[in-house]
């Protein structure tokens, strides 16, 4: 170990969050509020990695058609709303 240059060692950082957790967080926000502004998702981000993971979660929810993303005018705030068309009524 003494002969190995210090540059060879790397620091391993444990993920603080996952895309799945961010998806859950976004759903939780949409339960409490009818719409969430895109910028609100990133206000509390502590790192670039958290911003990227949050953005990936939004993309995944769009792909799954669980949320709708609306921008009413160019350069206006982007709104995220729950896609009520995907909610299936439960049969008893």
C-alpha cells in the first residue's frame, strides 16, 4: 500500500436518494397540492446529483403517464399536475 500513489485511491460516496424515492416525494407533494411548480422540486436540492435524480424522476413519471407537465406561455413557470386519467377506480 505504501508504494501505491495516493491518486489511485478514490472516495466512495453512498447515494443519499434514488429515482424511486424522488418519484415517491413528487407523488407526496401532489397529494397535498393540486399542482407543483417545476422550480419547487429543485429548491431544496443539496447537490447536482440530487437535481439530476429529481429530473430523472420527473421524466420517468412523464413516461409512465402519471403526471402532466404544462407551460402556459414561453418562459413561464412549468406546472406539474397529477394525471387523473391514469387513476383507475377500484371495483368492489
